């Protein structure tokens, strides 16, 4: 017999005389003539209530069905007289697929602290909260592809191992080109003498430069992949490994870029609200009581747009005791981003035209010669969700900016070729996927929205 998913059983329109479900036991409760088990198979938040009659054949093994064990249950799906569920399963047979010792199984039927669950990242998807979270993560990833596909973008795979530094910030993880194990390579073995590529290799911080090259051929592209930063990620918003979505659009300017960013965020939020309603509801009730109102604002209100200079003025006039004082030329900190979005505008905010000194070399220099056509999209609670810009398409200006940024034009010959041959204005941005998930669920620590977080001193497996 084929397995029915719990979600499908619970959505059933009619009773079913014979069903097979498989999953993990959340709890078992013994009453006078019955035992009840709550079964979850990951297909939805809700458990399926299974009733095992003391007189049935299934009763023999019931005492071994502990929290955490995996079982296969066959039986009849009938209307449930109890509260909280429409259907329940009356078991005719129960097979234990994999037991779990209740003395040592770390998950119990109670709310565990996130800090504790981080220490058992291999088991936390079996809890309600993390099951819901990772279903939302999966659905959001599909929504990303849907959004761009509907708009004629091509999905581009950019390399993870790279020879260049996209952000020019020197925050890259070096790739060791020595074999990690096995007998030591012979010294004369050319590939494994520590110089596999013949130059320094790093993990990519961004697929942007490669995306720019492809936008200059295919028109509109986007990347969606893991990126790595060897920066101080000892904050609730930074991870050393995170996933980024980077669209790049030829013949687009900064205004087009802001429009695309706003449409994209609204689309994702709307999609998650529609497709993940039950899972999202858990976060609205137990994680962040203001979540649904916040998502409503993000999905429907026009985002505020203002130049960096105006943002600085607002922050300077604010009657707030910021930890980091604001003046022209400083990078905005999370406290400033939160003030602008949560208190001043009470909606997402796009800040644009930043001083060139605090932004990357590839951003287009404005006529004032002081600012670049950069934009950051800030959202309540999370702060910076998106960073992007119109790109510097003029060869001479770009070469100057590379040198000013302390980099070597020779290393970027391939990037500069794009400006030599058929250069066009174009723009793009990067959205941090984990930051999006924090915003969508109200979870305040990035370690809790990625299956296996990579942060300083945190690499258990
Ligand atoms: O602002 P960033 O550094 O921009 C870029 O990487 C550009 N190359 C993007 C582009 O124009 N194509 O990063 C983009 C976004 C940030 O706004 C933030 O959401 C996220 O990536 N991000 C991080 N997320 C988690 N942990 C980190 N350490 C992050 N660093 C950036
Ligand atoms: Mg940024």
C-alpha cells in the first residue's frame, strides 16, 4: 500500500477505509481503553492523531512507541469526535520502524529554547517551529524562481570558488588547495603542491560580477546560491555562509532597480502569506505578535525612497540616543536602519546615492562626483535586506575607481572587457535570503533560519 502524507490525510474530503501513514511520534498518551499517538511526518504543522485500541492487534507494541520513534501505521481514517482535528486514524496495525530511547532523546513535548535547539541542529527540524520554518524556507526559494521566471530572467549559476573579490572588501575565505586527507602528495605532483589553480583561490562573496557579464549577453539574469564572508559574523544578522539572490538587468538604471527590488520583496511576502498560512500563523502567535501587521505593511505600503543625505539629516534631528552618532560619510548601523523603518517612516525604506567612499568600486559615480548610484532597502526589525546599485558602465571612470579603491586593474581585465565591448547601463542588487526569512517569520537570530549555520566557532558538522 502507498503511504499517504499526513497533510493529505488531514485535507481529506471523506473518511478512508484503509490508509498507511509513516512518520515520527511526537507524543504517546495512554488512556483506559486506548492509547493516543500524535504523529508528524513533516508534511504540515499539524499532527495526525492515531488511536490504538487496547483490544486491537496493534496494542502489543504500543509501550515501545516513544516520543521520537518512527512508525508506520495502517488503519481507518474517521471523523474525530475530539476537538482540534477533523480526522483521526484508528490503527489496525502499527510497526515500529526505528525506536528512540526516551531517556536520551533530547526533544520533549514542551517548548525548548532556541539556544538549546541550536546545539542539536540535526534534530531541531523535528520540532513544530523549525519544521514550519524550513517549509517556509523551501517555499520562499520556489517563489524566488517563480518571480524571475515570470519576468523573463534567466537563472545563472556562478562559481563558488573564485579568483576575484567582488566587493573589494578583502573578506574572503581562502581555499586551501592541499588534499585534506590521504597520503602526503609527492612534492613534484603538480596539482597538489598547494597551488592547484596557479593563483590564490577564495570562496565567493557574491556572484554579481559574473552576473553582470551574463546580463551583458542575456539581458536579465539572476543568481541564487551560497556566498561566504570572513567578516565579524558574531551578530544576530551575519552568517559566514548565507544564500543570496542577485538579479542583474541590462538597460536598467537606479530607478528601475528600486522598482524591481520593491516588487520582488512584495511578491515574496505575498506568496509566503498565501502559500504558508498555517506555518506562518505559528510565528505570528508565538514568535512575534506584530508579525502579521508588519507583513501587511511590507506587502502593501509604498516604500519610502530618499537620498543618503536626507537619511543622515533625519537621523541627526531624531531625538534618539544612538550608540553610533551619525554624520555625513558614515555607514548606517542597524540601530539607524531600524529607526528609519520602525519609527520614522513605519515601512520599508530605500536609501540611495551614498558617498562613494563607503561603497564598492563598481557602483556608478553620480554627476556630483561625491556619491554613487547605490541603494539599500531597509526593512523593519531586520534592517538591511537588499544592497544594490546601478553599475559604472564608463571604462575610464571604472578604471579610476578600481585604482582609487586600492585594487589592480590587471586583475579585472575580463570585467573591464565588458566596458570595452558593447558596454550598456545596467543595474542589480543582492537580497540576503536569510534576512528575508527573518523578516518573514519574526525570528531574530540568523542562526535559526538556516539549517546548519556557519558562524565563528560554530562548525560542529
Ligand atoms: O550589500 P551586500 O554586501 O551586496 C553585495 O554583495 C552585492 N554584490 C549585491 C549586488 O549588487 N548584486 O550584500 C547583499 C545582501 C545584504 O543586503 C544582506 O541582506 C545580505 O546580502 N548579507 C548577509 N546576510 C547574512 N550574513 C551576512 N554576513 C551578509 N552579508 C550580506
Ligand atoms: Mg550592503
